[in-house]
């Protein structure tokens, strides 16, 4: 967010300081390019920023080129890096998502209120959000300020169009990506770049169009800020202090590993990085059920066994059970885990003679791998 806001600040200075435009365009390009390197969805900032500069510049070609040089250079580095770590792919591959455009769009719209009202049904969140917008428009219309305020939003104005266009394009890109690819659901984290922009624009609209007294607005904002701080303080107080011992005791899987294995056993498992973390073990082999990671097939498990068996007394496969109480029961675990781990997850290991069951736990299964 710091990078995004820096880019907006540099573009705002570009619009107001004609004598420094070449330097500011180049610096804004660096901010936009670095932003894309941290989150690909910010690519819209490069396109919209270049268009903003092109429409505002007196020397359009020069300034647009200066703005695009840094993103181009960073883009080459990102492509080179991805080609090396993604085995020839420019971008990560995700599983296909079954969510709809409408659901993802509603998730995006509800995001500004969902952070502190997640106990309210989404339909009520959307209704409250719409009510606030309607009240603001009604107050502006009543004072005769609605049309003048909206008319002042343009590329020749103070840059509100830049912010609004970025927010809309970013949101549309996110909705389309989430609809076609299995990524995290749209929520406060994913929507943060657009949410900040929309909140700033809406706050400015309320002040300009409704004539709210700034002192009263500051007082109301302070009260809301204090309430939000109190909410976070209360959450911190009621949340138990983190304890590794409590986490281990709450999991039969971790408890079994703690009591029945030593550093002479190699653990292979889903997200098994928690085993060195909680139990102080030096080595673990981890796979992940995330859609953008590779599944662990049976032949790969045997290869790992053959590779590390001379170094360890036993090679164990320790897997958590799915679905957990927090997971959707209709999840396609075959696609998430692969056929081998999916079969082991449901206790169907007869087709895999190299693994033999050692323990069936409330939250996992343990197998010994022989090779």
C-alpha cells in the first residue's frame, strides 16, 4: 500500500508541477513498476498512470516513455524470474474456479463493511452500504451540490478520475481472476488497494457535496476511530496468548509425532513445516494443498523414500484429515491433493503397497513408507 500511495502522490505532483514533470514521471514509473512486482493486479496502475500522464502532459511522448521505462525493466526481471522458478511459465497456473462473477462482485462490494461487520449477513452488509451511499447522494442533491461535484471529476480536475478508474479497473480484474482461477476469496486483503481509493473518494465527496462541517466531521471520525481501536484492543485482550504447547496438545497428529518419532524419522506431510517449528525437528518434507502447488504423487513419495532412507530409520507419511470442520464438505479433494493423498486421506491405501498404516487419529493418519 505504501508503494501504491507513493505512486498516486507522485502522479498528483506531476499534475501540479509542470517544471518537474520529466523527473516525476520517471519516479512514478518506478513506484508503479515496483507495485506490480509485489502484486500483479496492480498492473492496472501502470496502464492508467500512463494514460493519465499522456492526457495531462505537454510533452506526451517523452513523459509517457519515461513513465513506462521502469515498469518495462521490472517486467523483464519478473518474467525472467518466473521462467526460472515456474519451469518455463510466465505466470503461476491455478486450478479453475467454480465461483460466479456475481458472487465475486458482491464480495468485492461488501468488503468495505465486512471487516468490522462480518457477523452480519452479506445481504444486510450490502443494504447498509447502499443506504449510506443513497443518503450521501440525497444530501448532496438537496443542497444543489450533486451535479457540480460530479461535474468536477475529470482528467482536467484534481485527479479524482485517476483514482476512480484505478479502483474500478482493479476490482474488475480481481473479480474476473477470482471467477476463472482458484485464488483466495475476495476480501479485505485482496481489495485493500481499491478500498482505500474508494474510501478517500467517498470521504471527499461527502465533504464537498454535503457541506459537512469539518470540525464535526473530525469529531465523528475521532469517535469512530476510537471505537475501532477499542474493538482491536478488546480482540487482543480476549485472544489467548499464543502457546506452542497448547497447539501441540490440541492436535492428535502433532501429539503422536511428538511421542512416537525422533530425529531419526523423516516426516513427509501436508504443510509439515509445523513439525520443525513446534517440535524442534531439523528436517521435514512438506507438500501443500493449495491450487497453485504441485500434488504429491505415489511415485514421488517412493523417490523421496529411496533418496532419504539411508539417512533415516523410518520414512513416515503424516497427513491431516479432510474435510476439517472449517472446510467446505463439497470440496474436490482429488484435485487439491492428487489421487494418492486423496486415497490415503480416506483410508483407501490398498492400491499403494509401499505404505502401511501406523495410526488413525482424529485429525490425521500416519503411514510408514517402505522402499
